[in-house]
């Protein structure tokens, strides 16, 4: 019980602190780092209550998505100037120290959760989700997702469709004068369509249209 | 699957919307055909709902209800979006917003509202809410070359996402403290005073108040109404309000029925604040769309007053109010769509000056609509307010009733100011002549409804007395 409480408060504290840091940090890159830390801490909390599927999805989806977001941030911002300036140069950059701090916290969390595996028996006593031990989380979620919650599942699909349509409406612009390749036209083209045989009179030449 | 027959409107709406999307993708310049087909589709679903016999049922583990209340609100939503689509077509074509996705987004939004008004479960309700507001975000910024429209979309998106976050937090608290997402289960498990439930209720209320733009969560309304294209503003000011108010009634009278004394004062405050702000802030407006925004805030205040009464009469009067409000707003926006000069649509109130000389019929109908919005007897708007105040006085909330009456008088000022501009100021250049029977027809229907309502004011009572929540 004490071990459980200890891990719970440990991860929750990190989650809350990093959530606050996401908002207060002025540097976008730092905010992204803290966002990753936040997601990992929450994933650990999920794993603690026995919802390992949710925790892993959290890691894969959110941390994966955040990595993409991070790429965008790096792409859109001018970070080349700040590169390596922590080690040399007058302008100091906070990227590397922040990254180091967050990286070490994540490492610590990993150590804690792996080390905490020893206390699994105490966890299962205080587990909050009640389900059949013989089935895995994934199996159980799959069982209800397509039966009890089928309507919710379908509506989520419609929401995704609408967001796709919306993104296209707001960003797609038809450009004038763009040449497109049309395979059908290319393949269907006959020799007669494009080649014309002309008898050229001596010393006069011919005039070609266009 | 016998329950599928209860889902016919929703299924038909979603599947035909996908079909329309395919038509739009594969046929070039398909705005016209998709738009027409959407109007026909809405009519068709309306007919199906009207002809089907109502059975009170709950399907999908009691998470989806079909009863008089949900059917009536679906009819309201369909009717209002039908008229909105009719009157706004010319505007959409004139302002070059004729993308075929426009009606499709509206249809998907309507689907979201259907789910909202039928939901009996927190998850289903939230999904419906997201579906409808996602459509609204896109609609607000659909005129993407116009910086004001983009601003409106962005503002609405960010603020609404924040409100959704608060609402979700409230939902999670409710689930945590009651152990269920089902509305009836929640009301069963939260009968007594429970601090967690009250926190959840407050957060849910904040989210809902944002969606119906009640004070103090109204800040986005004027900017979004002004920035968005007028066709979208017309949609915003009518259809989502119906769904929002219906869901508000559902929440207050189903899961939160046991804690009535907790939410009553919050709603009374929101109602008073909305009524006063709606009438005071509208006085200084020069843009008619902004004025309509403040006017809608004020009207939502009256509608919430009915809910705050906490009785069956209370929410029934709110339903009557919102039905009449739709008719008035449709007419008002029909008139706004007629304000076009030199191919450009005009939004300034002073441009209306002296329009009674050049456009006597349009000015007369706008006069009727404005008087009705102000609540002057014997027009329908008077009866709407009358029922609300009756219900409020029955529950002995005299302060609310008195403040409501005072703010009615205040709000009459700015409605009548427009009438004064139209009838007593020197005429300006006439507007362009329109040959659009759809707009004229809609204004006519609205005016006839508003004028003749006093002949048979109990018309709604028979329908609405069948509506009970739970």
C-alpha cells in the first residue's frame, strides 16, 4: 500500500509539474519536452492501475504525435543559430540542459517502474479496475468496443471524417497553371493525334500553328 | 437488429451525407447539386420523423433516448437548418464561398446535434457536441481569404476547445463520484449533497453556458458573429442554440435533478447577467450582425430564466421560447440577406436609413420581426416572454422576473432604434432588387407566424405538454 502511494504521488507530482511547465515555458522546444514528460508520467499512472493497454497507447500515440509536432517546431523555427551554443559561443541556449534534465527524469521514471515491478503483488491488491484476470486489457477493450460501444466508435469515425473534410476545406487551394500528368491521356494517345505528315514545297517551308 | 428502426433519421442522415460527399468529390463544380440535394435530404428526414409514430425507447444500453422531447427538438433543428439553407444560398454564391463542402459540414453538424439531443449518456453527449462544434469551427472560418472570418474561426476554436476541456473535466468528476456515465444512474447516485458532484456540475454548466453563449461565457459571440460570413452567422444564431438549450434542460432535469438548489442560483445569475448585458451592450452597436449577437445573448438569458425556475412549466416555457426565437431570427436574417448594394452585402445599421421609402415591404417585415424580438404585444415574441415570466413568478422568483421585465424594456430601445432609422431617417440609395422567392417566402412565413400567433397562442402548449424529461 505504501509502495503504491509512493509511486502514485511520484508520478502525479511529475505529471503536474511538467503540465505547468508546458504552459509557463517561453521556449516552444522546452514546452514540447515537458509535454513528452507529462505524457510519459500519465502513461505510468495508467500502467499502475492495471490499464497497461491504455498506458502503451498513450506512449505510442501521444509521444509519437509529439515527436512529429517537435519536428514541425524545429522546421518552422530558426534553431540552427542556437545549435551547440551551449558548449561554445556567447549566446546561451537552454535546449541542451533542459533536454538533459527531462531525459534524466524519464530515465528515473523508467528505473522506478521497472524496479516497481517487484511490488506487483501489492499493486494488484489495490487495483482499481476489476476484470477477469484471464483476459488481457486489449481483449477486454476489444470486446466492448465493437459491441456495447459500437455507436460511440462509429461516431468517432464520423468526427475524424469531418475533421479531414474541414482541414481540406480550409487549406486546399486550386492553383492556376499547374501542369498535371494524365496517364489515361498519355496511354490513349495515337500516332495520328500528334504527328502530321506534310509535303513541304521546295524553297517555301511550312508554317506551323501555335 | 430491431433497434435500427429507431435510428432511421440518424442513419439516413449520415449515410446520405457520405454519398453527397462522394458526389461532391467526383463531379466538378458540384456546389449547386450538393446544396439542393442537402435541402431535399433535410426535408426527407423531416418527413420521416413526422410520419413515424413515437415510441419512448432507450437503445444502446440506455444511452440513446427517443422520446417526445428529442423528437421535437430534432424537428426544430431540421426546420431551422432547412430555412437557413434556403435563405443563405444566394449569399454563399455571391460571396464566392460556394464550396460543395459547405452543406456537407452543415449536415454533419446537424447529425452531431441529433446525437446531442438524444443522448442519455455523458460519452455519447460529448461525442455529439464535438461533432457539431467541429463543423462550426470550420464554418466560421470558411471564408478563408477574409481575415475577419479566419479570426472568428480561430477565436471560436480556441475558446470552445477550452470550454470543452472544462466540460470534460466536469464529466470525469461526475463519473468518478457517481460511478456511471448514464444520466439516470448519475441522478440516482447523486441524490444527496456531494461536493464532487457539485464541482462536476459547475464545470459541466460552464461548458454548456459557453456553447449557448450565456454571460459570463459570451465573449466570443460578437466577434464570431461579426467575422463569420452572414450565412454562417445565421446558422450559428439559430441551430446550435436549440441543441445547446435542449441539452442544458436535459442536464439540469436529469442528472442534476437532485441538486436543484445548487444549480438554481448559478442559472439565475447567468440569466440575469445575460439579459442585462444583452440589452445594454447592444445599444452601442452599429453593425447589425454584432447587434444580433448581443440580442441572441439577451434571448438566451430569457430562455435560461425558464430553466432556472426549476419546474416543469419552466422548461416547457423555455422550449416555447426557443421555438419562437427561431422564427424571429430566421426572419431577421432573411432581411439582412436582402441588404445588398452594388454586389456587396451591407452590415451597417445606418445603411438601412429611410429604407421604408424604397423597400416598404421589407421594412414592414423587419419592423414586425424587431417588435416581436423586443416582446411587444400582440406579436409572438410577447407570448414567448410571457410564458417565461409566468413560470418564473410561479416559482416565486420575483427578483428574476422584475430584472427580466426591466431588461425587456431596455432592449426594446435598440430594436426600436432600428425601426426609427428605417422609418424616420432620410433615405439612402435603394438596395439592389432581388428576385429570390426563397428569401421572400421565408420572411413571409416568419412574419405570418409572428403576427398570427396571438390567434391561437396555445398551439405549442398541446405539443409541449407531452414533453417531460425522464
